[in-house]
C-alpha cells in the first residue's frame, strides 16, 4: 500500500515526505516509514489504543511516554492531559528523537506541556549503553531488518542512560498517572529502574506483551511479569479489560505463538485498579 501511494504521489509530482494534517494534528511524515504511513493513511498510529486511553486519561494528569518514537502517542497524550497536565516523552535513538522534536514544534499549542528527553532508560545509570536500538520500520526495500518485528537499528549516540526513578527526580514529578512503554523487549530493564515510582506513585501502565521479543532470553519475560506482580500489579486485556492470568507461565501461555497483546497493568493500590476490576 505504501509503495502504491508513494508511486501515485510521484506521478502527481508530490513528495513522499513533508508536513501533513491528520486528526487535528500536524505531522512531519515520511510515507516510506511504517509509523508515519499509518498516521497518513489512518489518521493515527494504533488508533484503537488511542481510543482506549483517551477515554481514561483526564485533564491535569501526568503521562510518561517511554519509547515515544516520533511522538505518535505523545501528541494524543498532550491533548488528553490538557494545558494543566504534563507529558514526558522519552526516546533514545537519534533518528526518532529528531522526528519527535520536529512534530512537537509543529504543534505549539501542545508543546508547552511536553518534556522531550533523549534518554535510554535502564536498570541504573551505570548500565551499558548499546550502540543502536530499533526505531525505524521502513516499508521500502534495501534495509537490514529484524527478522520478527521488521525494525531497523538506529544509533543511540546522543542518549543519556538513566533509571526511570532518576528521570522522575530530574523532571520534579510528584505524580505519574499513566506510563506507556513500547521498547521492543527492553521492558524489564526499564522497570528494574522504576521501583520507587511503582511503589509510591502506582501509575497505570499501557504495554505490549510480546514473548517473541524475548526469544534470546525468555527468562527475562518471566522476570518482567514477576517484577510487576511483586509490586502489586494486575494485568488486564485491552480493550475489554478482561483479567489476565496472574503467573508468568500462564500469561505467556495465553498469548498465541509469535503474537503480542496490548495490556493495561494496574496497581492494586490505585483507584485505577478498582476501575479496571469493575
């Protein structure tokens, strides 16, 4: 589909990249990129997830967007929390962080409530920094792609390494209501650095659970689930908020092989848990 659109635009002497207006937001998009093309074609990336959380995020709340990429969810979070809310958008790769900042500048009415940080979140600031992470999903040919999720590696040379607890102190956050995590198999290291946040602020999490991303270290998927259970969290499917199994083994077994599911992970000590359980 992308190739057809790009070709048609070329015939009409229109570029495959530039500024586009979609769903009330302005975007700098390259139609040869998966996330960008989804925004161009559907008006949003993961529109069903956006619809789900826009019903739940309230004005004045604080949202962390971890793995913000080009800001596909960041902008919607900023609209949902309004001028009195806060969004911290965290992206590690040079490539996606530049695009995130460009998209924020195109939406000045939202820019003031968003703090964009080029940070690689890990268990601690002393954790080793990889040379690159996947943050591009090219739709044209000639790229070296991940065999499963088809992503392309991009440099993280400009990123600082921090634990999430440290970033929260830097940002002077006194509350975190929601966290979206989309880091393609690095969720465990992110949450290992978030013990204080999980135990004191009890944010609700939006996550994609993909055991296939942990093929090289399946024990890390089990530890991710067990870590959240130890911190008093429960798992619910999106969008129906159906309770999911409360053990790593059973939860993994409920996900079809090679597939992933979107989940909301809710602290049993939060108001959101009562809403989720209902």
